[in-house]
């Protein structure tokens, strides 16, 4: 199955926070979008990996994505090595996306930057035919995405591109709150400690960032992305 967009975030809930609006928008435009989480988020302070798996499935239903899978790399301890590159390469070749979206290249959580490096490296290597990977006993065909984008997370990074997601904002927030163990939830187990992202202020920060980005292109809400590759357009009149 070929996807138009594949999101490869390190933790379940990263995609929802970073690019759920873009996911929803492009599905509405008729594109096929999927998510493959790199880890199960088993080192998270609240909840468990099993709970996160259930929450990710609920979020996937809200988003309406084509597939959601998990590579089960070790949370906190994966590295940009051949072993893990081959897993990511195989996933890229399996779904042959035109666009990859992954974590920020520099952020408060060290997993985010390392995931970015792993995905960027693997996206390039996936296009080399002499690197062999198999699936279901069959040799996979090489495939290199046209573009790798990085969503912007905790640390402010000046975006290279902004996407209007105003019409999809409420559904994005709904997908985030599918992770009841992670974000503000008065009904959650009070014996577990509060975290930076479980405070009610955190979602206000997410909204504030989106409003700031939206103001730059004269819309209410926007999501921002960076790219190591220079971006191009066919029609200058399509620029905001």
C-alpha cells in the first residue's frame, strides 16, 4: 500500500501534537496518511506502554488515518545505528510515501532530535538500491521520499513553512486528548505525578503557538515545519 504522507514520530502523541491538523487536512483533500511510531513511549512518567497503545488507537480513529504501526524501538535508548536504520528503511519502502514528517531536529526532549537524525538518515538510505531489506520474504524496492519535514515542538524554531489548519483545530485537540494518561485529565490516577505536559497550561501553550503561526499567514491556526532541503513552489500566486 502506498501512502502520500507518512509520519514517523518517536513517541505516541508526538504526531497529534505536532501535525494532527496537517494530517486531517490532507486526508480531507483525499490523500492517504499513516503514522508509524518509533517507540511505545514506555519510559513515560504517566500511564504504561499498553495504555499508550490503546490511546494511540483511539487517536488514529479520530484522525481517520490509513495505518498506524509501531516499530518498538527502545524508548530513550535508540540510536542512529544500522540496526535501527534498517527498521526505518523497511517501513519507508513498505509504504513509499512522497512526504515524511518527523520530530524537531532540536528540542527539550533528547529523543526528538535523535529521532529526527534517524529518520533523515534512513530516508536517504532507503533510496540506495544496494541496501537490501525484505518484507514477507520478498526483496523490497528502493524508495526515497521527495521531502522530509520536521514539526516544531517545545523549543521555538523558526518555521520554513506554515500550513493553515484552522478548520481542523478542534479535531486536532480531540486527538490529543485521546491520550488521557498524558495530558490534563482530572479523572486520571491522582497517585501518578503531574508532568509538564499534564498541566492544563500545556495545551494553552500548544494553542498559543498555533495562533502565533496563524497570525503570520492571516489565519486563526497554523502548524509550522522545518526542512533541511530548500522548498519550492510552482505558482507564486499560491503563496500567502
